[in-house]
C-alpha cells in the first residue's frame, strides 16, 4: 500500500523554493506562506477571485441545512427601525424609511473560483432569505473585500440600480458587475443618502483579498437618520475607536473568527465591550455560525456572548440565523430570542 500512486517516489517534491531560491520543506503551511510571497500565485488568486460564479455547479451538490427561522417581511416597510439576520455578516436593515443590505453573501461557498466549484469554506446554514425573497433594496454596504464579505457571485445577481457604498480601493471588484453607482467612503468621511448620513468608521482589521492587493480599505459604518443611529461594525479586532461615536440604538458586531485570529477578530467578550463603547441599547451579534473560518467550536461565540452579557440579555435582539427584530413591537415582527443554551464562558483570550 505504501507504493500506491507512487507516493514513495515523491522525495524530489519534499521541498519547494521560495522567491529567493531557498529550499523550504513541503507542507500546507509552507505552501500557503510561499504562495503569499509569489507574484505569480497572487496574480492567479486575484484573477480566480473575480469569478462571477456562473459555472460553480458543484457548490449546489450538498446544500447547507435550512435556517430554522423564516423571517416575516409582510410589514417590512412599516418599520421605523428593524433588522433581519440573513447569515454571517449579511443583515437586512430598515432605518428611517431606507432598506439596506450589508455585506451580501448568499452563496453556498465563499472563495476563489475553480471552475465547477468554489475553493473555500462551505456554508453551514442556508441564508434565511433567498435573493427572490428580499424586499426592494435601496442601498448596499460593503465593509471590505474579504471573500466572506464581498461575494461577487451574490452581487452579480442583485439589481444593478442599487447604489453601493464601500471602503476605498474596492470599487474595481464591484463596478465590472454592472453597478452604476459606487461610492468609496474614506475613513471619517460621511455620505448623504436620502434621509441617512453614512459615516465610515475606523476598525482594526485588514483589507487585502488575495495578499496581492494590500491597497484595499476596510471600515465599519455609522448610519444616522430621523433620530436613529445604527453601527454596522464590519470586521474588527478589539479596539477603542468606537468610543467617540456616542450612543447608538443598535450595534451590529462580529463575535466569531477569533481563534487564533485575535489580530483581526474580537472575542465575544471583546465584541460586547465595543458595543458598550457606543452605549448600544440593542445588540445584534453576527459573523458566527454560518461559515467555519476559524478553530473555535461553531456554537461557542454565541454561548460566550450570552454568558458575558448576563442579566442584560434582553439587549440581544437576534440570536439565530433568520431572526428578526423591530423597535415597534405592535407591528408584526417575530424576534428570535430562542434555542441558545447558556453556559459559563471560557476565559477571553
């Protein structure tokens, strides 16, 4: 069996050469590190990362399990402030009469296009809403270019009349899909959209999509209008940048992807602390339970977050994919405060 497929003859391939010609051992970590420093592989990854997903038929062979909660959008446009968690960092927002979709990712996998399949993580839970089930979208927000936030196959299927606001250096990944209005919003600057003012907020993360494109920006967004304030936190490690924002009605914060990536993603406890920096009346935890992007168990981010918030658990408006919430409880909207077991948190790292 040791001779199967000639693996015993591959001694010559046990090393590869880095860009400087030095030999390095052949293993997946070294291959990845080598690829990050190779101009050819970086350009190839950049090209493969621009696929529109038209031929990725194998992504549909084993679809993710359905979300256990189906949102009811029958009175969506009647809400003053409302949210639906579609999955990962994709949130459907209603604020001051404007419907916003954040970081739209509805694909079964995210990553580079490899012909009939996507080279990247598989979705664990299907989006709570399909593209056809979405209400008319007024505005798309794209926080940064990482594949789990800027998904070209999803964007390619959305109406191109919808304006897009993103961070600097990302419009080339969106414009060729046909979108007619793209605004790159620098940190600290604001953009007016109807009754809303959208301000790009600094975060602690990084923006390169394939390590070849270090110029790409990344940010959070503060949405203000008609006396309502919502912070969409995007991706961030723990930081103090939000302290100057002031009180918000709703903070949407990422709570997963931290093990071992603390330099880019906050722990659940740290995410709660950042929500407290803006004195958020309500909190929507996101960036968890949808893709396996890190080493922590899938259920741990939400368990740790709920344990950390303790007696103030009523602030957590959505706890499961498909959950929805409105600040007007007299209008039909079914919040999803359910089915999340609590436990004592493991120490924050």
